[in-house]
């Protein structure tokens, strides 16, 4: 070890007595400072625009890891440029000068030479890490509760990457006496390791091996605060492999052996690394350490609890239609990306099996596909044409007849879908038509929970022209209820939905979690009223949604609850929107129903209600009544006269019976029936969850989606939807002033590089004089 340290010390001193080491250090400092100050500049701009310090959640991640321009990601894209210029002369310089012969003849062993020179590069890497530490210390100064562990995890990832680059550069330096050739060869190996994960991805076993060899993205988890054994093993194995290659190469200079023996050593080491890497990266053999303060890289406790209840293997079969637009998301070369998405669940349940079924069939909702079908082309001909264009083998896809025998995917539109199977029970997990595409932890947890519990069923009364749950019209409820590509639909949050008839021949099912009566457009029949009253008397949960002008339809039913929809409707002063669109706010009591609603309440985020009645109520029939939404009395009132929206603005006029609020527009009623809490919601607006209102984009941020989802979840007594809420990170505000930012900007971006330049220049001049 002493010899190794002596070689390392000598090599490191020679390194810092060369201009290249100082030049690269200065460039590194400048690039790091630029990324750091650029991110801070964005924070300061946001601070002034929003006039507050509490702007972002998880500031440590924002500054160091969260964006492409953050400190660590911004450096990782350029880090490969530094090491080849430093390592190119480690061995090639000895070869070129002839001193390699002296080393061979000395009592120093080859492995001591290799490890000594590698240790010198580790020392230089530590100098770069020390520079990055300055940025962490700076951030600690102005970020209270900074997530230090996240920052250190990122440093660890950068350090491992630097060491691996150094080992590769050292080996390439052993191959030639020309330093420039060694540097260029190192760049080539870096490129090969970066892109190897993208080749042969359609072959299962080969895909796993090439994916392991890829260095691309290996530090992404670490800079996000998740340290895994498979990533650590990767860097150790790859760096170790190139160090052993270096020893073999230098040792061959002392030995005279057949070429195939030398080649066999390389092949043997490479095979061992591949095998070890394959084993250590397999699900079930990976260890995890989420170092972040709030465990942002780990599924929530509620999700973990659900997974622990799965005491038998879980099978996930993904069905991928070759003619579906989303086929590329499930193509064989995306298998490892899919495994990465499931990894956070496999971490807690090792016996999750991922299967893939490829087929081709019609996609009823795809107009482009039907355009070709209208040209007298069959599904087979279209699939053959695509396979020809993709140079793919159509034989690996099941035909429509074959897939129909296995499963009926037509209700799912023959689109990309995952079927989860557990103990004979199945449910579907979908992808969605939004920027996120993939199901989040909430949707995955809901699907898993459906496998171990009876899904809550929401019944929607039909028969008196109530709102439709299947139509796409503006006033219908398809989006919130059963639109499959929409992640917030009830069916994607764990619920089942069903139409319900209430008349002389149909009774309301007793197994539903709640009955929804949404804006009937004619008076309920005596038989329907009687069925509903029996349902309520038995303790059934209920949601009633009305509209202005139809109070007389629902008020007879509401009378038994001690509730009445007020005559008239709520109007609101607005220069931007129609006066009948009320922006109502959550009450303090409503905010306590959910962390999401609590956040909306704290931020004064409103619910939009176009055409809403106020509600009169009094405690009766044993109900406890809680208002959930209230109008803003400063800008809204209840208007009892006619409303003509395309005329001049309507003014508040108490002489005509107008009244100021605040008025409740949604209330909750509870009482105990047969030992169970009965829950009822009454709302003065049926459009609050309509397709049109949930798709509104001209009012900024509203909380309609969240509010409606919480209401339906209330009927399940908290079982659905699954609560995947995470507490806000403590490092959500900063104390940096304009003067402080100027000091940081000047100090890190200018003074520090200049100081290093002066110090390095003086050191080199003094060295030359000696």
C-alpha cells in the first residue's frame, strides 16, 4: 500500500504541476457556478414576481437535482469532457518517454502502478467534489431545513462517475503511446457505454446485458436521493473491470504468451462482470436507501400497506396493440423503462411478474386507422404494411382471432392496457391522455386495492332525464365517471359505477356506496320518491345535485332532510365571465377532509359553479349539517328575478328580493343509522362536475376535480381513492436577499475562478523556475 500511495502522490503532484489540470479545474468551477447562479437567478425572479419566499416545494431538489439546468444534471452532461484530457498521459506518457521500461524493471508490481495512478485520479476527483461542496455550503446558508442528505447523495453519484471515467481513461492510456489517441479512444468508449443500452433491445437476454452496460442515467437516482446497490455495483464493476484490463495489458509487456491466452483473460473478466452485473440488477437482489428527508423516491405508507396485504404473486400482463398509436410505449426496446416504473413496487414485493402480449387488431377510436380501412384494406394488410415499414416480424404478434380467444379487449378500445391478476381476481390499469401518460402511485394503488377488497360502487339514478354518465355532452358526467383515458375518472380511482333505476319494478341496490341524483328534468314519480325514501331511511348514502329553475323538482325530496334549494340563483360581479358563474370557497370544515383540500383552502383556491342555487338548511331528522362551499358575500348575491346574460350587467337590488350571503352551495349531512354513519351531500349546482366545467381552462386554477373526488371518497369512508398525499418538504422557502445573491454571483462565478487561475499560474511559474 505504501508504494501505491507514493505513486499516487507523485502522479497527483505532477498533475497539478501541469497547466491542463488547472485549466480543467477552472472550467469546471465556472460551469458549476454558472448552473448554480442561473438557477438562483430564476428563484429570485420568481420571488419578486410572486412577492414571497415560499414558492417552491423541495428547494434542495430544485437547485441541485430537479431540472436539466440544475447543478448536478447540468454538470453530468459535460463531465465526460474532463477526464480523458487528464488520463490520456497516465501510462502513454511513460511509454512515450521510455520510463515504462524502468517501471517494469523496478520492484514495483504492475497492479501497484495501476492502483497508484488510479488513486491519483481519485484524488483529483475529490478536489472536484470539494468544489461542489462549496455550493452545498452556500445553499445551506440561505435554505432553512436544507435536505443535506439529498445533496450528499448527488455528490456520491458524481464521485462514482468520475472514478469510473478515470478507470476507463487509465486503460485507454495503456493501449497507445500517443496521448491524443488515448484521449480520443476514451471518448469513444464513453460514447459506446452511453449508447450501448439502446442496441439489441428487442432480444430479451441481450437487452438486459446491454442495459446493464449502459452508463447513461446511472447517476440519475443518486442525484435524486435514492442510492441503490445495483447502481453502486455497476460503477464498482465497470471501474474494476477496466483496472483489471489495465493490469492485464501492462503485465503482457513483461510476459510472452500466446494471443489467445491474453484475449481469454479479457473475455473472462468481461464475462464475469456481465454475470455479476446481471445478477445484482435483478429484481429481488437490489437494496435501496432513500436518503431524502421526506422519502420522495419511495411509495407512500398507504401504498406499502396495500402491497403488504398481497400475500401471493402478482401478475401484470401488458397488452400492446401493434396498430395502437401508443404501441411505441410498450415496444420491446422499452421493456427496461417499464421495469423502472414498476421497480418502486417490486422493491416491496419481489414476486411481481411482468408479462407482455403483442397483437394487432382494430382500434375503434382511431380515425387514421379507419381511413385506411375505408380504402378496402383489411386489418391484416395494414399490419403487414406497418411491419414492412418497421422491418419487424409480424409473426411475433397474435392475430385478432388469437387475442380474442385469450381476452376481450374491445371494452378497453384495444388500446395499451395492463391487466393485474391476483388470486384469480383481475382488474385493469390504464395509461392516460395527458402529459404524464403513465398511471401515478394513486392509480396503481387503487388498482392493487381493488384486487384485495370489494370496489365501492357508485349508483347514478337514471330514468327521469338525469345527467348521463356515458355521453360526451357538456352537461354529462362521462369525464368524472367512466372516461377510461382520463386518470381522474372514478373507474381509474378504484370505483365501480352503475346506472340505477327507481320505479315500481326496480329497487335501489343495497350494495352501492352511494346513490347520485343529478339534476332530474322532470318531477320524480311517486314510485321513485318512495324507493329513494326507503333507501335513505335504511341508511343509504346519497348525493343530490340541483340547478336554478328546477328547485321544485328536488325540494319535495330534500324536505325530509330539512334542506331546501333557495329560489333564484347566485350571481357574481365579473368583468371576465358570465355573472351566473360563481367562484365559491371551501369552508374550514371541508378543508379538514383531505390534505389536498387543506392546501386549496390555504391557497384560497376556488370551486367554479356555473348556475348555482343557495341552500337553506336546519338540523332535523337527526342530521348534523356541515357547509362545505360558501359564496363570497363581497362580490356575489342571490338574485330572485329573471336572468338575461346577453344584456347589460345585473346589479344587486334588495328591493326586488335580492339577498347578500354568504350562502352555502354544497353541504354535508351525517347521522347514525343502524350503527353506521350515513353520509349525504346536497349541492345547488349539478354542473360542478360536468364535462364542460371539468374541462374549463379560462379561469386559471380551480379545485373542482379534487373536490368532487374527495366527495366520492367520503362515501367510501376513506377506503377509496387511495391517499398518496405526501407532506410538504421542509425546505420550501429561502432567505436569500438581492444583496446576498449579488455576493454569491460575484464570489462563485468570478472571484473563485480568478483566484484559482492566479494560484495555479503562480504555482506553475514557481515550478518552472525550480
